C-alpha cells in the first residue's frame, strides 16, 4: 500500500525559510509526479507547486512563484518544497500528492493525483 508522508513543517517568523519533504513507502517516489497543495482554515485546498517524474518540468502558483522551489531527489526517494521569505498568508496545512497515472507533466489540479499524505502544518507568525 502506498503512503506519502510529509515532514518539515513548523512555526516560523515572517521572512524565514522552511523546507518540507515528501517521502513514500510502498512504492518508490520516482514512480510519481508530485504536487504540493495547501489548505488554510476556512479555505479550499489550493495548488502550490508540482514537479514531473524526471524533475524537468515544474509548475508554481502565482502566490509562491519566486519564493518557493520544488525539487526531487529520486536517489533519496524524496521531493522537497523549499519555502523562503515566508509570509503570514502562507500559513496552512501542506499536503504532498502523488500521481501514478501516466503522463509527463507537472500537474496543478488535485484531481490529477492518486495519493495524498496526511499533511504538515506550517505557521508563519511573529
């Protein structure tokens, strides 16, 4: 059974950086295109960033482009979300999602994904 696990969340101050990781069990993560989504209280889950299987294609939401970087290390079976210059509005539960279906793109819709992690909380507050 495939499980995705996020790690790295926490409480940081505005302007700080944080790195989230997503790892998989049951199947190697290089089998998946991976996306990061987030959900704040009272809001819909929203797309943050995505990376395709090879790592050669990446997509970002407008609200994080230039501040967040998605990367993958297939040798370590992990995908990372490097978040810099964090803002209070980045506060959310961040979810890792994996797509096992065929396709070579980086996908921005939650319906494109087959597996989801439990989420990790990121709080940005002074």
